[in-house]
C-alpha cells in the first residue's frame, strides 16, 4: 500500500528525515537511499508517495519513495554499479600478484585490514544515520579508503545502501580509489613496496 505525505523534517548533511502522511497518522523515517534512483535531494515541504515498512526495532520506515507526480521507474538492468563484483575482482587480482611474488604479502594484509576497517565504519555510520546518532565524518571515510580501504567500502556501500546516492561523496570516493591505485602501482614499480616489506619483516 502506498501513502501520500509531506517531508516534515530533513537533514541534508546526514541524508535523512521524516515524512508525515497527509491523512494523519504516525510519521515515518526517511533515508536518502529510499528515494527512486536518480531523484534530487528532498527538502522540507516536498510532497511524496511511499510505502511503509518497519525496522528491527519496530519503527516505521518509508521506502520506494517518489516525489508527487513522478512515476516510479524500475532502474535499468546493468546501470547500477556492481560494487561487490569490482571488489571481488580486485581481491582476485591482488591474490594473483601475491602468489606471483609481485605484491608483498604485507601489502595484501594492509589492504585486507583497511578494507575490514572501512566496511565496519560504513556500517556504523549507516546505523548512526538511522538512529540520529553522531556520524563519522566523510573526510575520515575518504582517508581510510585512500589508504586501501576502498574495496571494503564498495561492499559496504552496496550491502548497506549507504553513500551511494550522494553524488559529491561518490565523486571524491572515485578520486581516492584512483589515487590509491596510482600510489600502489608506483610502490610496486619502483621496488619501494618490496624494500619496505623486507625492512619490516626482516626478509
């Protein structure tokens, strides 16, 4: 069942707010990821239609949200960025390079730890956004991704549906990925990665 309502509160920085049904009733939590793909950011007073679900704590959550007068469209197949697949392909490439001896195992471990840390940060930040708690600064997320956490970030973004709608965040995220790959490529090509690994491990 779809409801008609109005956005009563909206925090654009955090990407969430609340919607109140037009006919009266309880307000529902709204997250930016609940809007139709490609939608603009909402503002207070926007008329929307939406479906209602409940989270694990029984709270009302709006989903499948669209602005009044806009037809709900299904995203075209293949348009959504396959974040998990990209992360898995990169992990496979890293494994091949490690087995071939091209990439030091210490660097592989660094990627793994940074990715796990980044994944956890995105998950906690999504939870904080839903509960209205203090958020993790975007600069912190970007910094960890720059250090090699971006594969874990890709998985977290797709699994938690977090930070995938905000274009400015994604633009900087892509820059951190390219910068990290360029940095690692230089470390490997120059032999610096091998020297650092040898110095640390004593090999």
